[in-house]
C-alpha cells in the first residue's frame, strides 16, 4: 500500500526504474511542447518541465554521453540503460551557449542529484526564447510500460517518469 502512495505523490518504490525531475517546475505532457520535434515525440517519449529554477541535476545515476557545444542540451545513459536527452529551452541552440554553464562533460559518471548545468531563465526569456525543458527517453521501445507524471508541480528529484 505504501508503495502505491509513494508513486501517487512522486516517490520511488524500492527497485523501481524511474527518471527523476532534473529541474523544479510544472511537468507537462510532450504533446503541449511548442515544437513539433518534441510534441510529436520524434526523438522519443517523455515529459517536459516549465522550469522555475535554472539548475539541471542528474535524473538518475549514469554517464554523461554528450554536452552540446551550445550547452542547451545534455544526454546521458542511466544505470537502467535509459538513453536520455534533457533539452533546456526551445530553439535555444541559437543562443550559442550564452546564459548556460556546464558542470560536466562527456564521459563523466554522475550520481542522482549531481549538478549538471545551470542556466539563466530570465535572460533566456528576455532573449525571446521559451524555457520549456523536454526530458526525452530516446530508447522508448526498451521501456514499453513507461508512464510520465504530468499536470503537476515537481521539485528537482521528484519522480517524473516510471520506466517500468
């Protein structure tokens, strides 16, 4: 019973495969992201967060596979073999790294909650960009029972995606 209650309120049950929210904010379905690549789930399924803070933390234990030169996106593979892209903002590649600070590089091993990168929400918005942050599971077929929590406020490290 407590496992079910934990799941309902964003907690993790023992042995459960999950992806935690890498940033605090409002979790929304991918279908509400104002970009067809994400809303049509071309890269994979997941959820998005409209961030309320400018800190991205590791959503699971794993290894960083890429930090884009423009620092607007980061990819990793988790200990549970989920291939994740965290894409901070829409069309923010145009900022060429301005307002982003990476704290990790490709090949780094990370633990859940480690700081991955920081970004200036206000400056990005002032530059005319949407800061909605999709969290995509690129190997979605490996997790056919995946479910995302959306329509709720999350804090960093709340359960966002149940992989199993």
